[in-house]
């Protein structure tokens, strides 16, 4: 899962580095409101905060989006054993006569397992909505 191999070049390329040519990137701009710390000079400036436009490259955006993939994979893979323990606990509660607690535990674990398994789909949906806006 975490074993990734990346080839960075040969020894001769390392010993004789050549300057890299920069590629022109597609950028997305985000307007961020900026509050002035020293106070506004006119009442119109006090009513509207200044705005700064920040450009984020597509490569950076992809890296940020995929940086949480290992954490999401870990959570989804841990959900099965945790749900299994909770269902077994619910069954034990039913066996000792606490049916309401047992059924509630089984129901909550099943709903939680389904929601955890659907979380990557929900995150992709949020990203799609953010791209559309």
C-alpha cells in the first residue's frame, strides 16, 4: 500500500545537472478577502475589504487533493474490523438480555460502516461541485 518507487534519474545526470526549463502551467485564481490591519482611510474602504488574487497551479491542486488518499484508505480498511467487533458486541448484548442496546449497536455499526465506505465517493462529489462553481 505504501511501497512506491520513484526513478529520479541516472548518476551522470546527478553529477552534471542541467537547468530545468520551466513549463507554463494552467492556473486557477482564487480571490481572498484581506482585512486591512491599519484601518481604512475612507469610509468606502472600511465598508469593503481589499481582495488579493492567489493563483494555484493545477499540479499543486492535484497534489493537495491526493495527499489525503492514504488516510482515507486507512480509515476505509479499518472500518470492516471495527464494524465486525461492534456487531459481535451487539450480538452479545442481545444474548445477555439487553435487546434494545444490542439492536441499537448493530444498527449503528452497519450505518457507520456504509457511510465510511461511501466517504471517498462523497469527497469526489464535493470536489466535482467545487470545480463546477
